[in-house]
C-alpha cells in the first residue's frame, strides 16, 4: 500500500496541464456500449477508476485498449455477458451507469446494486424510477438490479428531481436509455453538470437527438440505432479546482493549461472572495495568492452552484483563514471524513450535522493522517503542502482514483512529496 510523505510548508509556482475529466469519461465510456463498432475516446485520464471501468466493459464482452497515442478505444460489437458484476461494481459506484445503455440496446440488463460509500448514503432509486418510466420492469435479485424491456423502451415525460436536487449519473443513465427508446422522452430536473453536457454532446455525435442540453429540461427523440464515435472529453474542472486551491494554500502562483474557466464560475467567484487572483493569461488560467486568506461561507449545490467535490479542498484552505467560515454540505450531508483528519493537523473545525464551522488558525502542523475517500485525500495533500513538518498520508489509493500521479505533477512546481510503498 502506498503512502505519501509531504514536506511543508512549500510555495508552488509554474505551469501545470489539467487532465481530461474522470466524471465525463466514465459515463461516456458507458455510452459506447449503446452501439456496435469501435469508438475512440481522447483525453481520458489514466486513473484507477478508468481502469476499473475498462475491466467492467471488458467483462461485458467489449474490447478496451489504450492506443499508443494514449487514447482509449472501445469495441462494443460483441456484448455477450450484459452483467455488471458485484466484484467490480463494489469497487466503483459509477459502474451503475451501464444499466441504462445495456437496457436501451438489449432490452435487458443485470447490474450489481452499488454498496455503501464513505461520503454517505447514495441510493439509486431515482435512476430506477426513470428507467421504469421508460417502461422497464425492474426488480432486485440476490443484490443485483435486473431490468427488462423485451419489447424495447418507450419515451415518456420524467421528473428526475430528488431530495438533494438533480442526480448526475441518474440523468446520464436515463438519458442514455432514452436515446434508443420509441418516441420522445422529456427529463425534467435533469442535472446540468458540464460532465452531463459532455455526455449529451457525445451522444449527439453518435447520432442521438437530444436538445435542451445544459438546461434542467432535456428532450430526447429516440432513434433506431447509434454509431461509434471519435470524441475528446472535457478538462477536469475538479482537478483544476484542486490545483487552484494548491496555489492559494501555498501563497503560490500557478498557470493552469487546458482549464475551462467557464465550467467553474462558482469556484472562481469563491476564490476571488477569499482574496485569490484568478485570471486568463493567454491559453492558460493564472492563479496567484499572497497575504492572508479571507474567510468565506460555502454551500454545496448542484451545478452551476459550488461543487461538493471541492468542499474538502476549500475546507483545508479556509482552515487557515483570518476568521470564521461556515461550510454547508447540501449534496452529501455526511461528506466530512476529512474534518477529524484536518483537526489532527491543528485545524479548528466543528461539525454540527451537515454544517462545519471553520475557525481559521495561524498555521497547520504536520501529522500522520488517513485518507478515506477521493476528495478528502486531496484535501489532506493540500493541507500537507502548507503544514509545518512532514505529513504522512495513508491509503493513497484513494487519491489515485481521481488524480493521475499527483506527486509527479506537483513536485516540479515546488512540492516535496514522496510516494512510499509500505
Ligand atoms: C456524481 O455522483 C459524481 N460522480 C460525484 O463525484 C459527485 O460528487 C456527484 O455527482 C455530485 O456532483 C461521478 O460523476 C462518477 P448524484 P452521483 O446522483 O451521480 C442523491 C467524485 O469525487 N440521490 O448527483 O452518484 C444522492 O444520494 C465523485 O469524483 C438519490 O437520493 O451523485 C446525493 O445526495 C464523488 N437517489 C444526491 O442525490 C438517486 O437515485 C446527488 O447525487 C441518486 C442520487
């Protein structure tokens, strides 16, 4: 198992290129199974989650390969085992988004019900509600979701809102199934995340008929078949946001290449409130910070609101603010595994249900800490860059799920991170 040794405090400066989006790549990989033939996906990052998803598709019968160019090819001509197996799905919840495409193409699908998650309760009831509205019969069998529509799916008007607003992968699942349904589907309260937009654009390039993309009301006119695609995924706005916080928390100066600031306005707005400079610089985005960190209140919301996937990273930054900040988690109310770990580094955080009061401190002090999930581990690495001494982050495999060799990207910018295998 790998751990990180992180020397701090450091000051980061230089240029870094943002990778393609993990959360756009996963559903787009699933979309390729809607058709026969070989698709080519460009800019898909080399992450453990992508490798797990590739294995999932491989088990269905697809041929998945990394081309010498680094692009990902998926040949989904033969799918002889339309089953999402437990031993893969239990590793990664996003596997559930093969359900819609399999059902859409074959009229049958069997996918393991996703289990528990460190960031909180994550049911898939809305996914199933949407697929049932398209005419599928769905039941649970030995921990597997079984979905059947032997005569194919039929378009319908579906409200897909839930207790916490829209659902990203729920919208993806239902939208993909609806592309091959008879007639027209309207999804109300659809998720508007850039990753959902990227998926819809990819589907339209495959021959789907989707309109209202980027709005909470999607209209999908079913077609009889789709074709393979050559598609480049969007940059990873969460990785970009993590690098922006890295610049801020180290009073540094970074130039981010391949960064789409238009996907990150809520994040950039918050950084500017905190006193961080964020501005376009040619084909890059320059992020710089000197002086004190101003406190700020943050409430996570569905896009275009502040993303829950940057809540932990901003908590690490605001733990060094010149005053108190209030952070409210409205998407995953229990997503606070990083709070106790940051407090071990001398932060002063108090959790009250879905709210954390962040009382800013002068400095963070290095300590051994435990990563619990992807974004919490990113927050611990950022805290380690600013803390005095050597921070040891355990269970680094969490961060490898969403950041490609992060130490090899940060060390050239001035970080001192060692990966050690214990
Ligand atoms: C996606 O997860 C992302 N994952 C998550 O990123 C991200 O945190 C989340 O969207 C919110 O932005 C991927 O794209 C692979 P949701 P998803 O369905 O689709 C509730 C990361 O760090 N809900 O939008 O699973 C749910 O419990 C990951 O990269 C239901 O109640 O999230 C949550 O409270 C972590 N019933 C809320 O809706 C359902 O059927 C939003 O979840 C579905 C969801």
